[in-house]
C-alpha cells in the first residue's frame, strides 16, 4: 500500500496534504493523519479519523501531524492507534519523514489546486488555539509561489485557491513588507494562462487597496469573498479581540457590492460566544441578511484550553446549539433566495470530477452526465435541485 494522507480541517491543510502525498509517494504502508483542532468538534473528528484509519489498516504505520498533534500532543500520542507524531512546522520537510528530497510537487489529480502562501498567526483572538498549533505568521516569497502556480497551470489546473492561516497578513515579514494585493497581481502576470484565482478566508481589516481593486474589478479573481467576521455584535467582537466593528464589516461588504454587484459573500460566524446574551445573538443573526451572507460557516462556540475565552462566563450548551441552528437556518434562507435569483443567468462553471461544478461566485451547479472535468463552460440554470443549480 502506498502512503495515504487523510486531511482534516482548513484549506491550508488540504494544500499541505497534497504536498505530503507527493513527498511520500514512494513510502509503503504509511498512513498520515493531517489533523485539525480548531474546535472541540474538529478534535473529535481527528480522533475518529485516527481510529478509523487504524481499524481499516491494522498493519500500517500511522503518523499524526497537523494542529491536533501540536495542541493536544500528549493526548494524541497516548492513543494506542498512533505510532508517532510529526511537528506541524516539520511536516513538509522530507528529513522529518526520512524521505528522499523530491522535485516540486506536480498538480494532484484535481481541477482546483490549493496553494499555501502563509502560515501561522500573530494575533490573539480570545477563542482561538491555532497560534498554539501553527506558531507566528510566516509568508512564502512571491517567486516560489508564482513558480508553483505556473507549474500547476502547465499541468492543467484551471483554478488556484490561495490559502493561509491568516491569509491577509501575507507579506509583513518579507523585505519591503508587501501586501497581499501585490502577490495577487504578481500571480496574474506570472501565470497568464490561469483562468481563475480564488482566495480563502480574509480578515477584512487587512484588505489593502490593491487587493480590494482586484476583488472588485479583476475578471480572473473570482467574485467570491469569504470573510472572517466571527460575530455581529460590537461588544462580543471586543471580547473576542477582533480588530473590526460591525460597521466596518457592513462598509466593506457594501463597498465590494457597489463595485461588483455579482460578488458572493461568505463568512465565519460563531454562535454562543461567552457572555453572548439574546440581544447580541440577534445582532449576530441580523448580520447575515445585512451582509447577504450566502456561504456561511457556522461554528458553535466550544471552549479551548489555555484561551482567555474559556475563562469567561459561558453560555449553556443547549442555548449554543439552538443559536447555531438559527444562524444556519438564516444562511440557508439567504442562500436559497440567492440561488433562485441566479436562475436564467448564464454562469461560468468549472466542471469537477463529481459531475458537478462551481460557478465563479462559488454556487454549486449540477452538470450534464459526461461533462469532462477541468472544462470551464457556460451554464444557464433553470432550477434548483438538492441545493444546487441545474
């Protein structure tokens, strides 16, 4: 059995998992779990994946890396299924695996590729353990990023997604402290054959002027922005130690939509943060309609060890679950209205290997059977089927 890499969590983990698959391609009988610990549920899923991998492969060597292997190192190492841990910072270093150095990874068998350009975080949000698992913010220089993307385009990748733990902090540690907009501009010049460039989660307060213009007007940068909003109440945002206000979020979304009306807004929102009362929850809920959030990631708050929020007065679990359900219902309603508005509108869709694809605005689209993956085609949807345009 060739090495198998099981990826959990964020898009940066997906990008790193692809790199590990290339690096460990010659290894036999190895299973790697690239773990996540961003929430208690993510940690539960990591443990579940480890147990399932061992059950299905009793003779394999099972190694765990990723954030859970850092943040919950002793607990993960104590699991009887686990043979060893690799530090997060070392997981892309062949020496950590006793593997031979490899040429830069070619594109995996995907139509969309995730490219990690930044790692770690210098901020201290009171609910977050990720700095414990990823360390301080580190940026990849422009040249190797552009070279990797050029190789991916040569291999037939039609869409690249830039990823990072705190993507909009990219560049602060590089000579001259360039901003993310400069990287996006350089990629578009270096890879003229790349049809679609997408960005993972952005912190709105760090969107520089050049990046804003790219998001607002550049056709090859997809009209889809996923914002790390976290909450819609100003006092909760302060207690989270976020750097934006509700008004900042509304102003950013309004400015983007004024420049590019078709842009789709996604957001991360936390339900039941400590001290959240009914009024704060209503403010959180109303942000969905006011920003037009149609791609929502809703996280029920779970206390993480060694974080300030874990020491604040907690909301009860049943209340958190109920509020998370309300947030999800509100996003589902906004999304259904949005999808209905797209019926009859020609959409540029990247076909994937599942018989579906995504439009530029990241709406899911069901495609005719036999549509070749990797092809970008124009689809005019006539209906909504199982939450997808068709």
